[in-house]
């Protein structure tokens, strides 16, 4: 008996040694092929980045996987308890592998041998982290062995909290949700700290197979799985039996997030995206979980979007009807015309309008059919504008009947007409009314900016982002025309001129040698003799500007263009003084902002601050230090004073003199249509040769706005189409809405300026009883009396009948 026992023990020992050796060999073999688990120490799940407006409204999201990252220390306890109860109740006790759980799973799998049931696993959360991050989803014994080895190693290398943080932020939970934070929003439209216990339990029910417990396609299975998790939470002491019963009686109600209030800011968001990619790379933006607080003002952005589109449509209607989008055949009209309309490709830029086909064309109206089968009417009043578009002419003949515009079968763009009548006043069976619409060919852009900081408050880069992603505010290099003139005048004011200095408005001829003769003209092709600088800028006199530029010298003008950031490398040719150089709307708006802010340099900015996934600020536009700004509570201390570190581009006095003259453009000059707003505004029109581009650049004391319009393929805008007819109405309507609730703030007068009452026409100090007088801005040490000299012409009489000598200066004026 003793010999038998000894032999048996020896055999068992030998078997154990052999088994241990085999197990060690297997483990060693698998361990050699395992990925490096230490990468988890620096691993951070790919998290989407979000761009917010200045008020926190979501503008855009960028991600490869829709995931939000939540640090474990801020994860609500109810969420952690729900997932531990469902997935790994002994997570904080086991060493990475749950041996009792494995034995139980083995027994169940042995029992299920021969059936078609999927093998039961006993993976801990640590093992799931190993599988999700380092292995594949292959169902095999080899993968389970590798998983177990990695789980032990991970447990030895990382804290339990770090492992749980990786798991809860990485796991896929259906509905396009990666991580519990994204799932909370997608299923319940709640942040994690707002979840109820049953809602947290439902999320914890999803890791095994989200599609099996889909709340809409498989509601009963989803509810049963949630109730099972609630039962596990009760078994673990997380909730008591009474709460369990109450929670199980609650229905499972998911509430996907409603679309957020959207702002039409596609061009703005794209500019932010480009900036973030340049700064942090594709991976940093699409996986880095950045929180980007932009400068966008949602209200101003919406106004800019609407007013730019309206202005472009108004221009397009002035230039006539270009015809239908398509035409249906007789067979299509006789069949299902609604399906035929629905099958047509929608033109880019059509939204928010619809397409409709003309079913009957009467004398005074058109009956139309829409893609959804509805019918409607276009009345004659909505067709009057659609005179034929004719090459080289303003418009074709007037519309006298509906058939002059459309024929039966024509497919056109339409928009519902708002019916202001009460329901009881509408005749039964009356068809709804529609307006005829047309997608404009012209395009344009608008930018609104805080002139003191450079923060871009609104940016619209075209009529429709769907039709063209090209941003005409930042990418279109166009000639600014007369909107460049204020910077020539600023140079003149810094070189001895005053707002009432006289410049000859008369023919100007320049022999350019081999290039030929250059003879600039005023827009009116007329000459007005000696005129003040103020009058020259208010009426946009080209010949006066050329003489000024020649007098101060083109190198000086080029220097001012560079100082204001308008053009980096301007050729030293006199036509550049009339805006022949190319720039962008954003750069020119920034330059105008520097005029109204007192001549201080600013840098246009679309982003105020960027935070990483853990809330650390990694970028801010305003780099000034302000220790006094950081405080826990208000104790009556003095308001912190921030240092003004902006560079002075030109003197505040010169900047104000230009601003004051540009106010005259609005009050009496080419921008007079803006005067109806009744608030202090200033600006300058711009129109290029052959009316190819039209601008209006202007500002209120605390808001700078630039408007550009033109065709993408440059061509004439048409006869009498200028900055006054295109840019001014858009600027006016934008400012009227933007400043509707704002106080009437006057432009700030800097020290060193004296305001003198002068005759608006002559610039001479006003006499008692003079009617047309204005307050002119002079430097404190300047004499407001003219000396009678005229730049480019003979002297004129001054007080006492004496003649002043003609002003002359040496040099070529810097033309060459």
C-alpha cells in the first residue's frame, strides 16, 4: 500500500512538473508574441474635438470616432457601480483574471457542448482592456491565453482607476457612441452626471452586444437586459430591494439629442479647422479631444449670412431671368410629374428653396407642382422681376404676362410666400402661393470684427457653402479699388496735409514711356477744380488721390499699405494708389479696424482659447498676464487693469482725422444710403475698373465690417453697379440689425485733436449764419485757416485778397 501511494504521488508529481513545464512553455511562447502593454501608459483614446461659439453654442465637431473623454475622477459613482456590477463585480479585488469566474464559465461551456450557443466568457474589465487595445476580437483559446497574460501585466503596471478610465472611455456602446460620455448624450441627451440609475444600468447593459439590446429595434430585450443589470446592482448592495422594484417598473425611454440650434458658419468653421490642423496636425484635431472656444458671435453670424444672401439676390434680380433649371417632357408631365421633379438633381445652392414644375401657365399666374405632390400658384406680381437676361444689356423687355417667363414643363426654384391672412379669411381649396427664385451667379463675402482685439465675430465666405467651399473672405485676392484711398489720405495727413487742404481735381496725364500714357478719370468723368481732402474722400475723387500719392511719394503709400497689412509687396506704381493691388476682405477689414481703434495694430483671430481633453489651456489668443483677474470671489477690489501691448501703427490723431472724414462719406458722400440708420457710422465704397469688384468697408466705434461682391470669374457687374449699389445696402442692412439694441456711441476723440466748425464745401472756418457747416478735426497745433495753396494747381485768393504762393516740392513723387 505504501509503495502504491508513493508511486502514485511520484506520478502525480511528475505529471505536475510536466504540466507545469508545458504551461510555462505555452506561456513563454505566447508571451514572446504579445504587444508592448506599456504603451497604455501614454495611450489616450481618440476623442472628438468640438468648436464652440463665444457663447458656448456648438458650431462643429471633428472626429474619426464619436467619443468624449471623461477623467475617472469626474466619472459619476452610479455609472461606475453599474458597469462594475454588470461586467466585473470583483474588479477592485482580483489581480487581472477572475479564476472563480473562469471555472464557472468552463462548466457552462462543457454543458453547452454540441449546441450552437456561443461560448461563455469570463473576461474581467482588465482583460477587455487588453483585448480592445492590444489584441483582436478572434474567438479562440490562444487569444484568451494572451489576454490573461496581458491582464496580469497591466494590473502590475497601472492603477485600477487608470484601467477603468481606459475602459469606460474606449468601449463601443452602439448608436455611434464610443465611451460612456458619448453614449449618455446619444441615448438620453444628458451628460453623465444627469443620468438616473436605470439609465446608467442600460448603458452598462450594452458592452456585450449593443445591437442585441437596441432600444428601438429590440425594446423588450433591451429592457430585460437593463433589469438584469439593476438586479446585479442590488446583489452588490448598490441599490436596495425597494429601489430595484421601483426602477424595474420604469419604462426604458431613450431620447436622442435634438439638433442643436445651428448657425450658418460653415466658412468660419472651416477656417478654424485649417488653423487647428496647422497648429496640432490631423491627429491632434480629429483624435485629440480639443475644446476650441472661437470668437464667433452667433447672432451677428446669422445676420451676416442672411444679409449677404439677400444683397446678392437683389443684384441678381436686377439683372433679369436666366431661364428654368430643367424642362420635363410631355410624357413626364402626363405621368407622375412629382416623381420626375424629385428625380432631378438639385442645383448647388438651392436650399432652402424647392423645385417645382409649371403645370399650367395662365395669363396672370402659373400653377406649379412640387416634388412632394403639392400644388401651388405663382402670381403675376412674383413674376414681374423676371425680365429676360440679355448679354451686354441691363434687362430685356418688361414682363407682360406669365408666359413671358415660364412655359409648361419648366422646372424652377420657388419659395413659399408667407400668408398673413387669418385661417378663416382664406377661401377653401385655395392653392398656396409661391415666389419665383433664381440662384445668383454673383458671389461675395462679409466679415465683422471687434476693432479693439481683432476677434472675428462673423464671417460668410460666399452665397452657399454647399455650392462652393471657396472662402471669398480669406482666399479671394481681389482689387480693393477706392476702398484703399483712406490709407493714401492717412499718409498725406502725416505728411503735412490737413482735412481742409486743397487738391486740384483736374485731368492728370502720366507718360509711362514704353507702357504708354496713363490718364485716370473720376467715376463721373467730370472735373471739379480745387477741392478739400475731405470732399475728395467723401466723393471718391480719383484724380485728387493720384495727385496726393504723387506728392507724398509711392514709397510712403507702400509703407502704409504694409503697416496696415493690406498688401505685403506693392509695386511702386501710381495706379496702386487707386486700389489696383490685390488683397483679401479679411486683411482690408483688419486695416479699417486699425483706423477706428486709434491706429493700434491688431491680428485677426478666430480662436480665443484651446483646451486639451483634460481641460488644460494649451493656447489662448490674448497672451497678456492678468494676476488680478483670477479670483474666487468679489471682495470689492479694484477692477484689474490690463496692459495695452498693441503697437501704434499711426498716430491716434491721424487715425481719428481719417475716421472723421469717413463719417462724411456716410453723411454726404458715396455711402449716404447708410445715413438712415441714424447712428455714428463711417466707411468707404470701393469699385474697380469696369465695375468688376464692388466693396464697402466701414465701422461703428466698436464694430468693423467689410463687404465684398463680384463674380468668381472676374467680369463686369454691369452699368452703374458700384460699391454704392452693391456693398452699401448689405453693410447698411447688416448694421441696422446688428446695432438695433446698441446705444448710439460717438467715435472717440483722442487728445491732441480740436474740432473746428467749418464750411463743408470750402473747409474754411465757418462764419455766423453759415448753413452747411460741419465739425472738422484738426491737430491741436494746426491752423484751420487755409493758406490758399492748391496741390497741382495755381494758388487761390485767401482772406484780404492776397495770393498764396503755389505749393511745390522737390522730387519725382516716388513714382519710380
